[in-house]
């Protein structure tokens, strides 16, 4: 019996994370490496939810209309050296 894994689960395995939640604490170097890996993938229409889940979970960005758009936005945000919004939210929550 073959079990399908979500894109987030596969990313966690690729990044050698013990827990899925560890993905939220990747260094900038790790995020860029992940962006390079993800950029090589070709998203299928039926994977739109997986790509949007990854986009939202890793960057806090809202959903996109297509899997391709979600992949492109995710790769772009992971490649950036600035904040993606998730870090700002976390820092704000720590101050409260």
C-alpha cells in the first residue's frame, strides 16, 4: 500500500526536520536552499491546495489562484532576505 505525503511533509523530510513545525525556524540560508529545490518542481493543477498550504505555512502569505502561482510566490518569498510576514507576526506575539 502506497501512502501519499503532503508537500509540507516532503519539504520537512528534504530539510531534515524532525517535526513539521521546525520548518518555521529555517535559517535564511536554508530557506534559499529550499527555494532552489522547489523551483525545480512542476506543480500540477490538482496540487493547488498543497502548494497553497506550503505557501501559507512557510510564509504567512495568502492563497493563490493556481498551483503555479502559489509555487512562484513561495519560491520568491523564501528567496528574499527580508521578512516574509511570518517573522514579524512571531516577534509581535513574543512582545505581547
